[in-house]
C-alpha cells in the first residue's frame, strides 16, 4: 500500500553506524491502547467535536478521537484542527478522499483481502508515478498486533526521472492518497480488534549514495507537514534505519518539528540485507524476521505494547 506519510526528506550516504539517539515519550497514547477505554476517557471531547462534522461527511468516533488525542489539554485546538481537515476534505482533498474510499471498497470486496493492485490503480497520477514508485521501494505490512508498518527505501526510487515527469503537488497528492487509505484501514482495525491501531514508519537509508532530488524532498516534506494536521495521532514511531551516524544530526534538523519529536535512528540488519523490499510481501520467513526486528526496535525505545 501506504505512504505516511512522515517520510524524511534527507538521506545521507556512507557506512551505517549505531546511532545513540533515543525516542522521547511524546505519543498521546501507548501502542496497543484499548480503543473502547480510550474513547470513554475522551468521550466528552469526541461528542463535542462530532457537532462540527457536516451530515454528508463520514467521520467516525475513532476519527474524532485522534483529534482529541492530538490535543489532550486543549479542546479549542482540537476543534480548529478538525475544521481545517473538514475544509480540506470538502475542497482540495475531496478527489483524494473519494478515490481512497472507492479504492478501498473495491480492493476489499473479496472476503476482505486487500487487492493492492486496485489501490495502486486508483492513486492520483498513477499513470505517471507508479512507474517509479513500486513495491521494490515502498510497501505497507502489519505487525502481529495489527499496527501498520510503512517501509520506504528511497535509494531504489529514481527520483530525478520521477520529478522530471511529475510535479511536487502531484507527488504530494499521491502520498496523501495512501495516507487516507492507511487512515481508513487503521480506524477499521481499531474498531474491529478493540486495539487502537497506529502506523509505524520505517525509512530505510540502505544503499543511498547521494542526496535526493530537491523536488522530491520538497514533495515529501509537504506531504509530511499536511499529514500531521490531516491525520493526527495516526502515525506513531518514525524509525530512520541504517543511516550513517554523521548524517543523523543533519537529518534531524531538516525534519518537521512534530515528526522530529517522534523519530528514532537505529540499525536494522535484516532490512539492510535485502536488495529490495518485495520479499517483505512475498516471503513469510523474511517478513517474520523483519517484524521481529521492528518489535525489538520498539522495545528498545519503550514503545512496544
């Protein structure tokens, strides 16, 4: 599927080393939080926010809960953020929201199994962008507990050729579409499993030998900034993996502030050993090893459920 969304805009080349950075405890809820109890704890604010949602717009209690969680001590800010999102969904983002809803319905029509080809076909500007962004470089999988894991390896994307054929706005819309899909999936899982689902982002620096195309960086940064406001409390830990130690400080300085607060820099040997990301979808043994690696990384940051 995905893409959060919180994609970093800087990738440094060289030999990976073990960073010492750790992730602060800044999330509005711990991974694995109980959906029902979290809704009960925020019931007043969720009910209040629901009055601002137009009758013709579909926004569930879990959608509204994420706004409440993003602003735990300020209902006014939660309402302001919600209103901005509603306006976007009615105007500039309407075609993205509609495409994602139609894609998800068609892609899950067969016993709930997700047909990823359908999701790719509905993506904005798919005829241009799908040639350059494939499952070799970007995939979405799930942990055993049900959280989404979005993995991207930018070194496999020919970003210069991509940006020669697509605009910054088109690439941003493409990633926002997948964020909308992830939001749909996460909220449905949160309701059916009773466990508040989040998205973990794993940005793999393996194989990076040069800085990204500036236009591609701009598109990713724009997407990250918009996603923070449009999909609050959806993205949890953002892991930048296998980055050389000298690049960590520079990467931090170029990330959006809210993204920077939840970023952790780590080594991921299993991920680094792969020539491309498709085995994470097709080889169950490799997928299991990688998800075990993710679990260990989260545990090292005291973020595991």
